């Protein structure tokens, strides 16, 4: 209606007829109510709804809109029965998860979801689609467990199998929305990260190739040490072989002495074989094989490999290893490369130092129930403060013949195991200190 000032506004008009005794309308009584503000508010809501629908349907992200009414009932029932740890409950009652999957009702999907899932149209994905998500039961389970813990958002990288049977890598993200018409709703998004996953895999392969090259480079630096280690048992074999022949060539052969010499030959051959095995292990270019690994065993093998290097440079190594240290999950060869690289760097620093004491200390301890810590420090000159920020940068080196790959690869290996590494000059021995932490085997790697 147009007001006297010329402004048009919305009014709600209500009228009731007044009738005479014959039923004829004699008059009308009514009211006019200004509802301009209400209409404006409704228009805002409608615009918001239209905007949401446009975003929902045309975003290049596969979106599912779920009605969680039935699952909410199941969750409330479990809580009412005293369940506090849903994960433990699902382990003991495996039939519950398929029941929850069957209760999953799809309210709506967008065009990207139809395309990603390989469906013919939206109808293939509406109503109950537990069969589609049943191919990813562990992802669905972790999402439900997150919801049970009252977490508003859950995300995880996962493999998703489309209706056509094609497997793709996706980032699975779910968020609970405010209830609408007393219906609990959830929005699930799947972002196709297949190309990114392939790129990350190529990056991991490249990092593995660099790590392999760095191990070979490190062996090149240790050529004299390796030659000395191998030559020692070979020389002993020759000596004992000649001794055995002399005992046998006597007019009265001394079988016992000859036998002793042959036993020494066998022992020396075993030593030579161990040297070759350790070298082959370090040179190995095989893909990483994550498995439970004892960090102390890694340290022992790395130090055994470098023993001659320590002796030739006059370096003493002290160990302070926590006997209760839990295992870590990782690749033995890669972790051995971390210890060997850090130890060799310490030896090089000590070789340049004029300090009379040439000491390296390796300590381990458990920082908490989920983290294992290893500290390698030396009595050398330390790290120049201006070099600390760039120490782990690729191709940055302070050595005249260095490639600048050792420490970046060390960091890459540690981080690929879910850990972190840092360096400073706070060594109790007065030199540099390197600290790396790894998650314990029973702790999840992010």
C-alpha cells in the first residue's frame, strides 16, 4: 500500500464480514498491519537460502547434505546406556557400524558429487547410500567417533571408490550444522586430491633418490675408512692362511695349530662379510619399509659403521640411552642415515677444531608417552649464529666440498617419520647440539 508520504510498504489485511439475519453482508470489519520489516527479514532469509543453494550446487567440491536424525538417535541411545568410548564399543560390537551406515540418509548432493561418484544423476545418491560409504568404513567410523566426541569438524585424506569402481584420493571433510526443523544435519565435502597425491608420491621418490645419493656421497667420504675396515680382516686372513699352511707343511703336521689358524680365518671372513653387509645396507636404494624399529639398535649399527672413522680422528663417543625407550615406526636404513650423517658432521666439526677434547655425546629419552627424543652434541666450535636459520636449507653448506644435501635430507627423513629436528649451540660439551624427536610406535603419525 502507498502511504500518504508516497512510500510503498507491505501490509497484512484481515477482514471479517458482518451479515444480517438473512445472511447478506452488510459491512466489513478489518485491520491493516504493517509487515514491511517482516517481509524484509523474509527476503534476507530467501536471499541467503538462494545464495546457499547456488554455493552448494555450483561449488567445484563434491558436497553431500545428510540427515542425521536416525544416527543421532543411535548415538543418544549409546550414551544413555553408559558408552563413553565409542571406539572400544565398536570393537566389541562390530554390527553397530553397518547399522549406522544403513541409517545414513542423504538429503541432497551437488553436481560435483554426482560427477565425482560416477552417478547418472542425483537420484542415485539420494535417500540411503550406505553401500557407497561402506567401501570406506574406517573413514566413516573415525568421522562418527569424532562426532561422538562432540568435535564440530573432522577431516582426513582417504581413498574413495566411485560407483564405477574407480579409486581416487580425496580429502574427506565433514561439519555438523545447526538443526533445521529439528533435524540434525551434516555437510560432507570430498575434494579430489589425486593429482596432488601423485605429485607427493613423485616428491617422495625424488627425496628417496636424493637420500640415496647422499648415502653414496657419504660412503665416498669414508672410502679410506671402508678400505681400512675391509683390509684388516683380509690381511688377517692372508696371515692366518700362511700360518696354517706352515703348520701343515711340517714333517709332523700340527693339526691343532692349523685348525686354530683356520678358525681365525673363518672369524676374519665373518668380519669382512659384516663390513660388506653394512656398506650394502647404507647403499641400498630400496623403497622405505616402515616397521617397528628400536632406536638404540639404529644408533649401535650406525656407530659400528663409523667406528674406524672415530678412531682415525681421535674422537670418543659417549652414550646415555634410556633403557625404557619405546620403539618408533620407520625405516631402519633411513634412520641409520640420520644418525650417521649427524655423527659425521660432528666429526668434521671436531677435526677443524683446535680443542684438545674431541667428544661426541648421544643421549635418548622419552619426552612423553608418545614422543622419543635423541640428542647428538659435540665439543666442537659450534654453529655460526648467521648459519643457524639456513642450516637445513637445500644446497646450503659451510664445507668447501659439501653438496648441501646432508642436513636437508636428514630433516626430510625425520619429518617423513612424523618427527621434527632442530639445532642450536646449547651443547653441554660446548659445541653444536642436534635434537630430533619421533613419535613412538603406538602414537599415530600425522
